[in-house]
């Protein structure tokens, strides 16, 4: 999740995260969490969980209503407004903006990748990016039978959270990363990273066996978000810039191997 995302779902999340909750509230939270020595990371975690959860509820609710009404039907607008008003405590001055962006995200979630675009993305991947953007595995483009390294076109920001089916939101991924390691997460904060606690100076074997693919993806995604924010990039641009994940390692050897003390990307 970044403040200037390429998809309607990201923009909805940014609206919920940056406008509906005052910055002073997040600053206060970070201050109260200073005893953790990772207060900024914890504050960002809570911000993202809140925004993604709310965005997911808005998209899911709108999608259910759209099953009964066409999105262009005034009746949909009426029922969608009622849903938002009855479910969320949104200030009157901000309601119309949430309604409009929420409707865009619902529409994006129902879109499908056109056959022409799908072929264009596959051709580009074969020529210029023949590996998984997450783990780096060389992809199999000749789909004879389902296997873990088969090529898939992954929505970087998931459709379930308003991800558009457009080239700015799609990268080539192996079947295993797309279906298991990423698990449809819209942000690293959706993983159970709080369960990662490996003790002091964990061995390579411990890191390999105790840190799951989901946690590795979360670490990778967190680094990508940082690169995107600093470089004012989209998530796709940041993923391409940082490359697939690298060897998992501890940052501060004087602390235990917990999520915020692990790195899986090459800083260079």
C-alpha cells in the first residue's frame, strides 16, 4: 500500500489511511509504541491493517450489491450509499469521496484481464522477465501440466481489494508464489509476522525452516513499499527495481530474529 498507487483499490486504501484518520493520531500511536524500538513499523502495520480491512469490506459489500444491480444502475448507488452509511462512521464532508472511490474499487474488482492484454503480458515476460518477480524461479511458459513453476500473471494489488486488471498491476509469477506464498495479501501487515521469533543469531537452517514462504513474501513486500515511497514509484516499478527476494538474514545480531529484524532483499 502506497499513497499514490496505480489501482483503484490502492487509492481507496490511501484515502482511508491518510484522510479518515488524522496524522496526529498515528503520531500518538507511534509514540506510545516506542518501547518496542520498532515503533514506526508497528504504527505502519496498524495503519495498513485498518485501511485494508475497511477497503476489503467496502469492496466485498459493493460486490455483493452489484450482484443484484448493475453498477451503472442508480439503484446500486442508493443501496451502496446505505451500506456505507450503515457500516462505517464516515464524516459527512468525506462521505462522497469515499463513495466515489469505493465504487471505482468495486468496479475494478469485477474486471477481467482481456485476452489481448494477457497475451501481451505473457509475450513481454517471455522476452524480458522470464522469472517469478517474487522468488526469482525461472518460469515454465509451456503449460503442459500444472506445476509450481508454471507462468501466471499475478495482480500485484489483489482484485478482491480493488486491483485493476491492467498492465500496471500485473507481473509474471510462478504458480506456487501466486497461490501459496502471496496468498492474496494486499499488504505485508496481513501476515502472521508476530509469530516469527527465532532467538539470538539464528542459523541459516533455522531461518530456512522457520520462516515460511508467506513471511518471506511479507518481508519482500515491506521492502518494496519502502522503495516505492522513497522513490515515488508504483508497486510494480518498485518490485522491478528491487528484484526477486534474496538470502534471508538478520539485521541486528544483538537482537533476536524477529520479523522487523530480518531482511530478504539486496539493499544495492
